[in-house]
């Protein structure tokens, strides 16, 4: 998406190729005049390798993205020009300088706006290679400043959160084929007025979509109702930890004093599945954090869970604190993927943290845990959708790998849309109670007690 956005500023008569190594083998046996590479931490070494390859061939190489912004001096060794922060205004300036033969070595974003942007060059994206080709971003950044957030450093030096005009966002949505959308915004609900107008504009468009939002925004007012009416069917929610001291220690104040149970109840009443995010290894975590978290997620009916080992990304306050305390054990960026322990935790050994993380994924996605989480929903249809989505997410990876290899992901999209189709029922929430239909109720079954003991 980032590269397709920048490509919109180029002369459309130029020969432009967009390659994504996540889904294809790169063709590096060419001689382009300009190479632009988006760099994040775990692809940094590979990005530098490609950059060095093309510079040796005489190409002008530009690097930008999260990792470049965090460690500009490191990235500058492999580029002719680097970009710090978002590039909506700096990239057009670079192109003007490049055309006159006087490009700068470094461009740093200061002006932050999404007004009057050219249409993203979606024609350069190979839709057939993606299950979710209709990714869309209608805002940048986040108004919150959690100490571990990689994005926080990227949007420093200017406005840390800003949105498109609603009419421009709706026009982009209207241009996208099919029904399914995935909003990649860090916090789609961050500006309530913008989000409300967006959702009202989407009503009647026949879309189903997935997005991300914070705990407090779900409980704040009736905005979640507007989102559900517009087609929201799955939401990424950063619960992060069940510990109030852990939340306070990471600056995640938007979660403090909020009822996670009420968040789950509200989303369930609207038929919205939850992808819950959880972080292990915060100061104060001990061996009980793993069974406690997994048990809560399963008993609460969390559809999918994304577990992370706390990772101090360069450019964050967490990284600075770890450096000051001499707690980093490696700066091998390939290991900064939230699956490896790269620092010395307090309260756990590195080995205990890694084992607990692996155990949590294994336990949450066992069949027994999936059944238990599905049974937490009071609606049978919600329970069935939960089961299909969760099982499909983790239990059929060989089948997904086959579909990817034979390049048939697009054939699976109708199945995803069917799973995300709306379920309407009698609700405990007054905002939803007026909606029709009353399907069967599913009795909660005590199938198992996940995480009854801490991992060894």
C-alpha cells in the first residue's frame, strides 16, 4: 500500500513495477533508474541487500519506512536518499529535486495532511496474490503514545494523527470491487466525528469490513453501533495485558479503568468478532501470566488472539529505557519480530518467556480451546462463525499454503465474506435490541480448563 501510494505521484507514462517479496519471487535482474524500498525492522537486512545490489547497477536508491525513520544513519549507508516519516509531501518534493538533478540526501516529514492526494495506483497491485486485496487506509497514526509502539516514532515531528476527508475516503471505497474491506488504520475510531460520518456514508454500500480500535473507543458512545451498521464484522483490539500496572507501565492509559468484559459483550451483541492482542514480558509478569491470559481469552469468546513477546523497537521510549538499563541482549533486527526474546525480562527468565509464549499460542488454538471460546457466545450463529473463523485461521495452514502456492487465494474470498456476513439477534444492548430475529441460544459447555497450570 505504501509503495502504491507513492507511485501515484510518478508520471503515469513511466514504466513502473511494484514487487512484494511476501507473495512473489523478486526479479532483480533489471536496470531501473529509480528504486524505492519500504523498510521495516525484520526486512531491514534484506532491504539493504537489495539496495546495495541496485546501487552497484547504477540505480538511484531511495529508502523509507518505519525502520529508516527509527535508525536513519544506519539506513543512509545503503541509500542515495532516505525519508523520515510519512512521504505524502516529501516524496513529491524529492521528485521535483530529482528531475533537476539536485535531490537531497534526507527528507523529513513535517507537513501532515491527506488532503488532495492522487488516487493510489492499485493497478500496480497483483490482486490475485492476496486474500484481502481491498486494504485501505483513511487516517494516519494514532493519538495515543504507548511506550512500545513502533508507529509512535514514525509520526513524531509533526501531527501524530490525521484523516482524509470523508468524501475522499468514501470515493476510494466506492472504487474498490467486491464486498470485503480491510482498514489498516492503527485506530479507525480515533476521530469520532470523522469515523461517524464515514460509517454513515458506508451504510447501504453492502460492504463487510475489518478494522482496529482501542478499548475505550468501543465503550465511549454509540460509535460501535454505527460501525456495525456500516458492515464492521471483525475488530483488532489491543487488550495487551490483564494487569493494570502493566498498562500503566507502557503508557496504555486508554485501557485503564475499562471493563474488558464489557468490551467483549458489546462487540458480541453487534456480531463483531474480536482479534485480541496480548503482550507478554512486561515488568511484573510472572509464569502465571500465560495461563491467566489464555484462560481469560478462551472463556471470554475471543475469536482469534495475537500474542507477542514484548519487543523494544528502535525509536520507541521502551527501546531507550532498555538501552539505559543495559537490558538489550541483541541488536539483530531479524529477531525483533515479537516471537523472540531480545532483552532481559524482569520476573521471568528469557527461556521461560519464550516457552510461555509458544505454549500460549499452542493452547489457545487447541480444538478444546476453540470449542470453549465458541461456546462463550450466547448466539448459536455467532458461535458457529467463531468456530469456522478461528479454526480456519490456525488449523488448516497446510491447505492455505497449497492455495497460496497455486495462486488461488482470490477463490477463497467469497468464503471469507460469507463468514463475515451479518448475524442479527435479540441483544442485551438496548442499542441493538430493536433489531429483528432471534436465533437459537447455545448452552455453554465446560469442555476444558485451558491453562490450568503454568507451562514448565
